[in-house]
C-alpha cells in the first residue's frame, strides 16, 4: 500500500475583486483539514408589486441577487504541534480572525472593506469574504491558557456559484487494486471506526496493517483502510502516516 500525500487546506487573502491573490497578503495553512464542507445557495425572492399582478392571478415574483455560502469548522491544538509548540492556541487562531477585520479600501481610502479570502483545498476553491466566525476554546492549561480551539467559519459570495469542471465528464471507471479509505473524525478511536463498519472484532489487526501506533488518538482526517488486516503467516506493508486529502472536487472560484 502506497502512502498518500496530505493535501492541506489554505486561506489566502485576495484583492477586492475577489479573484486575484494579494502578493503581500495573508496566507494561512490550517492545522487539521475540516471533516466536511457545507455549500448553501440562496436566491432573494421579492414580493411582486401591485402593478405586476394580472386580474385574478398573482404576479410573477421578482428574484433579486443570490448568494453562495460556505460553512466549515477548523480545529486547532497546540499540544499536537511537533515543531515550535505554542503556549496558547489563540496565537494560531488569530490568523483566522484576521479576515474579520475591515481595512481601508484599495479604491477609496475613506471607506473600509473586508479582506477577500480564498478557501483552497485541493481542487475545491471558494472565493468570498468572511461573514461570520465563532471560536470555541477548551482544554485550558494550569496557567489558564486555552490549548485547543474550534472555529466555525462562514464565507459568502454575492452571486450563485456553480461547480466548474474542465477535465472531461469525470467518469473514472474501475480501478483494480484500489480500496476506499475511511477518514477518522475528531476524537474518534480506531475501535469506534471498526465497530461502526462491523469490523470491531478485528480492530487490532487493522491497526497493525495500517501502521497505527496509538489507535485511541487518531488525527482528524487520517485515512484508514478498514479492510486491511494482517493474517497469520502473511506479510503486510505498513501504511503509517496515510492522510486525508480533499473531499471536495468542485472549483467554486469566481469565473
């Protein structure tokens, strides 16, 4: 089994056109990839004016400007940092809060605008501005400093965005020798993953086959082959470090 390359999600600052990346702008690599992405499309439906109504029938409703929203949750844990560990998780989350602060407009310095932001995860791209942010702090140190946090983030673009695919019809057909992987969720153990798939009795063998040293503390997004098991007398190459790539395959950037 070959090791898969981890594709990390990023937040990249854009110019006011919400298309062009700022060369000197903010760029943030998330610590853990989100477990899921929620895309919401909404139209503004207005009540018809009295003059638009025909006798005995309702007039046609007017559709105003629509919008597209992206909702996701990001996790941060300074106790899981292998390099340059920090004493307070807010030292990491403030990079996300940066996109909530308005700054002088490039077109009119007397006005302020929110910085544009691009959420990029593999082939999934969403351009917009941060509409809302909710940060939850937990696992405090003896000094009263939060060590873990989650941020519920909502991005919005004032238009209806449609997934754009430019690589054919997307049909992949059968791929002999490849099996689907299951991503670990936040706080989920390998035994819980195995139980949910009906393979609870063989979770220890699954751990050995995937090269997992600590089955009780799975990294969010880590990919596990739940069909892989070591049988007596068989040799199985470990696939430790298998990571979760982007689940989204749609480019939702502005055309």
